[in-house]
C-alpha cells in the first residue's frame, strides 16, 4: 500500500465511522461497523471453490494420506483412487509423492520382496524368461522417456448427462521421466513365435471375483504390429527414484501417448497371445464409440448402432494452472498466466489464451521441450484492464493440427474429455 492509498482508506474509514456515529459504541457494535466497511470488499469476490460451482478443476473429495504420498484428493477408498491437486501442475514433472493413483481391484500389493519377485515372459515364445529386477537393470539397455500418464476418465465429472464411475476432476494425470528397458528388447530376448498377435500384460493386483472374470484380474493387450510398441518401456525408475508402490513398484509398463489403462502397474506377466484378447478390460471397459472424437449420445447408445473400439491415443489438452480463481487480483497488476499442454498425437506447437471468453486469442510462450509425450509448460503475461469478472480460456494445438473444441463430448464411459477449459477470475479495485 502506498502512503497515498493508505491515507485515502483511513479517511474513508473515518468518514464511515463518523456517519455511523462512533461515540459510545460498544464492542459488538464496533465489530459490525467494521463488517459494514470491510464487508463490501469481501462481497466483491464470489466463492469460486464452494458447492454449486460446477465444474471444479479438481474433484471435491477429502484430502487423504497414503504411504509415500502427500495429501491427495480421494475419489474412492476401495479401490484406491487419488487425484493430484491443481498446484502440482505448475511444474513440467509431477512429483512422485503427488502423482495420482488409480487401481481397479481391491487387493493391491503393499510390499514387494525383490528377492522373490520375478517378471515372467511367457506364451507363444521360443524362450520363456524369468527375470529379476537386477536382470532387467543389467542385461538390457537402459532407455528413458518422459510421458504423460492420464486416466481415460480424467475430467469425467464434467460429462452431461452424468456418467457413473470415478468422478475425477482434472487431476487424474501426471508427467514423469520413466527409465527402464524397451519392451521390444525383452520380447526379442524371448523370441516371439510366428502366429503371434498381441502382447498381454498383467500386474500383481487381484480382485474378489471368479478367476475367469475381470473382477479377479486386470489385463491389457497391445497388438504386436502397433507402431507404438517400439517405444513401450518397462520402467523401474520414475523421476529418478523407484516407483511408489501405489504407482506400480517395482516395474510398470509405459505406453507413451496412450491412455494410462495400458500402463500396467506392478507388471509381473508378459504374455504373447495368438488370438485377440477379449477379456473384460479390453472389450467391455475402456472402449469408446468408433465415431469422430469418440462422441455419441445416450439415444444413439440405446439404439445400439454404435460400434465400440478400445480406447487408444490421448487427444490434445491444455490447462490454466494459475491464477486459479482463488486469488483476489488487483486491477492493473501484471500477472503471469501459467499452465500445461500435451497431446498423445504429437508435439504441442501452439498454446493460446483468451481473456474475453474465446473471442480473441493470444499466443502463449512455450516452456522447455522434454519430448513429444511430455507436458509442455506455457506462460503468458497478462494485465487485467477492468474490474469485475474475466473468463480466461486456453487451447492448444499439436503438430498434427489437432486442437480443442469448445463443445463437450459424450460417451458412455466418460472418456476422452478435452473441451477448452475456462477459468473465471475476479479483478478488484487497487486503490
Ligand atoms: N496392475 C494394474 N495396472 C494398472 C491399473 C490397474 O488397475 N492395475 N489401472 C490402470 C489405469 S486405468 C490407470 S488410470 C493407471 C493409473 O496409474 P497411476 O496409479 O500410476 O497414476 O494405471 C493403469 N495400470
Ligand atoms: Mo484409468
């Protein structure tokens, strides 16, 4: 506060007090006189985080603490589903301790004895393998990839009509540098036999259902001729540290550019199969309508005319991380808008923001490039020029020319949300 404004305020304050008649006021009355004066300034800012503000950036669950984790937002307890709070996305790498968590089954590993744990490579191969973590680290070339791990259902809470399932806000995503070995190198060592079609992956987690059901085990398969297979990593390191147990210690699959459903945690069985995998997690869950952007309607779904295909690559998305709508922003204060963008289809080439609800757009400055599968941070200088509400919006474009639409989509799984994000901010007077 400059000397001048402090004088102005104290003069106004005095005037109000005087007109209200200060003489002889008791303590309570004085308090309410204060409320009268300061109350106006408080009322300038509506609550942007309270109930009935849909959509929230994050989901609205309570903060909970799990082993190796900072407080995260709880979606469900069994299975464990935890969302990363917005502020952790200010940096390009999501800290391991703040990385979101999603399991499907109740019984998840809570301790692994590495002297017993082995990775099995089996099925239609000439040389089945049984590898210790040390074998993986020593016998294969080490590779590294920085990639976004995003749940297919990230932002599901925004779907209209509402979709059952984990009501994620935007925090079911994270970016990490994953080190390990190429899946291809391990498969080459096992020598895939001819007639092979897919590679099926399975972790240690188990459910209470019958053994032949999805409620007993979580399995996902990739076609052996999928070009991404050359980039798939069996990772034993995450941001320079062992994986947190909730994120798949000791090793997990990393499928850059594809949704996290394929990123099998606590990976223990790699199986070469000769027929398409028809298990629940391939043909029932994680399927999207075979339509542009995976978009359909509840009516078309009821008519059962929509072919469903397994979900794959992540569409382009971008987020404003700060300001988050909770700040009281003074008029004319120069701010830095900051956020992230990513796309499974390729490098982010452009991030634009708008301060007039998407009528005019301005280009943001992109942060350091950590590779085409990584979060790309962005920044833009911005000075609010009027008091009251602004609607800030952001959209990104990737190297394939994909950009974000301003209409939401709908599909029965609540997947693939990538609508342009909006953030209301309120500007107050600064004198
Ligand atoms: N073994 C195993 N791996 C799994 C899952 C699972 O239930 N079991 N869920 C998948 C899904 S749908 C998601 S969103 C990611 C979540 O990864 P994270 O918990 O490390 O954030 O793990 C994937 N890998
Ligand atoms: Mo997921």
